[in-house]
């Protein structure tokens, strides 16, 4: 990989933990995760579902849920299909940072625009939310791909974990402030909870935009040889994508990893959705308890992601992921057999928080090792495409278990998630990281 700046990722001698985490490019890159995670916590997980329910009060519950699911599905599939194409074009044009900025600003503008949605404007609210999600997910393709611009190969695990850690704490901090704004509006000089909700959406846009600036001004994108511009970048990007498909059979390691990743990350996504079901339907916990559990997961995940970054550096990312999948499997088994109170739910939130960021960050850093350095945005397009199709198989299997298995109920159905973790882990255990690194370098035309 080419140096991006004096003393950059490939310059100088080995760097210790402090040296890596004090590098200005590493910090600037990770701060983007601090900023955009506010959308994931305040908007996606926290306030928009309740906000949409109020906007669509004139519809039946079934119709409101139907249009919500349709909108999410259509936008998700469109972005998933477009992701590798956009990545290939960005690679050939040397424009990953510009693509990131474009999608991020879309997300910023749409997040803030939710403040002006009111009454029965459920169609407008849903469309703005979908565009904000597209900005969030689209920017992440290029953010993930820039890991190789700020870190050396032996630092990927640590730096990736650092990004996730800052994301959990940054998103959690703003969400805590936003929750206080809505529950105690007088503390902030606001008239009521409705006004606080609007200012919460605006605060997400400002927070996200502010912490995108360090990446845009400090991080140096690795120079692209024979960089293409304009329509030439589009033509050559599409040609590069066709070439990748033509040679992809040589990259068995990448496909083996993505197959395993799809299975176990589907289990991870399903658990996130399942937690709400258990808290509401089985434990009958109030809304404030759900918010407390979400905040607990965020703040536990901060040190845990840092720890997994260190662990991946010591024992390898593959082994670190496998440890996380074992913990996930035990957590599901615990939820099936013993989860029956609010206290148990908080224990489960802590357990999930301990491994959620680690599994995600080490998956990203392992994948960065086994893809061609000159095609990171394109290949992270595939990675994010797989992620977009996650949390589909798990819910489907959970829905079928009570129908197909005599005597089984919704609680029994969660055991199928253990199967996803086991199968995904088995495929991951067969990933030869060293062979993947060699194949990626050969595909890039460099020496192994």
C-alpha cells in the first residue's frame, strides 16, 4: 500500500497501542463513527419508530407496518445492488472520500429534515427516513473501505475496534442527551416533548456533520494509479466490476468468509430485533426500561470493542470472532431457558454488549486483509451488500419453527439462531487468512 502522508500507515517503524490510537488520521477516521452512530441510536433505534407510529395514527396498525416494511425492503435491496457498482466507480476515480461526503451529507440533511415533519405526514416522514438510511448505509461503504488508508495491516483489528468503540460511546452520549431532552424538556428550555423530539433530530444532523469534518480534512486517501475522472471513472469502474466477477472464482477465501459472515451476522441482526420482542411481549417491560437496556448495551460495547481490537491483534481476528460467536450462542441459550425478568434482560444486554462490537469490528478488519488494496470500495460494497441482506433468514426461520415443529412456541424458535452462529462459525473456521492475503495481492498485481 502506498504511503498517504509522511509517517502515514506504511511509514516508520512498528507502532505500539498508544502510537496507533494517537495517530491523527486514525483518530479522524474513527471520529466519523462517533458522529454517524447518533443516527443509529437516536433515529433508527430510539425515536423514529415511535415518531412514525404517531404520524401514521390514521392508518391501521397492519397498514402502517406494511408500508414501513415495504419502504425499508425496497430501499435496502436498491442500495445493496448498487453498493459494489458505486464502490468500483469510486475506486477507479480515486473518489472514496467524495462519495462518503456525498452520502453522509444526504444522511445529515434528511435526519435534520425530520424536525419539520408533523401531523399526518407519514408518507413524507417515511420517505425522508429512507433517504437518511440510504445516506447512512451508503457512506459506510466508503468509510469501511478507508480502514486501509489509515492503518497498517497488523493494525486493522485495533483500529477497526477503535472506530466501533468511539461509535458506541458517541452515539450513546447523544442518545442519552436526547432522551433527557424528551423526558425533561424544561431542563433544556423547551416547551414540551414534541419540541424536544424535533431538536433531537436536528442535533443528530449537526453531530453527524461536525464529526465528519475531521475525516474529510485530515485523512489522506491512498492515491489511485492512473486515476480516472468523470464518465471515464464510470466506464472503467463498471469494467473493473466485470473483471472482478470474471476472476472472483480465484478468490475462494473471500466467498467463504462472506458466506460465513452472512450466516452469523444474520444471527446478530436477528438478536437485535428479538430483544425488543422479548422485552415487550414476554417481559412486558416499559419503554424506559428498553431505553435503559439500549444505553447499557452502548456503554458496555465501548470498552469491549477496544478489548476485541487488542484481542484480534494478539490471537487473530478469526479466533476473536469465533469467541464472540460462542458468547452469542450462550446468550441465546440463556434467553431461551432462563430469561423471565427485567433483571435477566439487563444481564443479557450486558452480555450482548460485550461481544457485539467485537464481532462487527473484527469482521471488518479480517475482510480488509483478504481483499485487493486497489479495490477496497468495490469489495466493501459486496461486504455491505451481504450485511444488507442479513437479519432476513433468522426471522424467517423463527417464524416457521412454531408452524413446522409440533409443540414449539416463539420462545423455542430463538434456538435456530444458535444454528446460524454454529454454521457461520464453521465456515469462518475454514477461512485461510494467509491464503486470502496472497490471493488478494496477486489479483492486485503485487508480490505475495
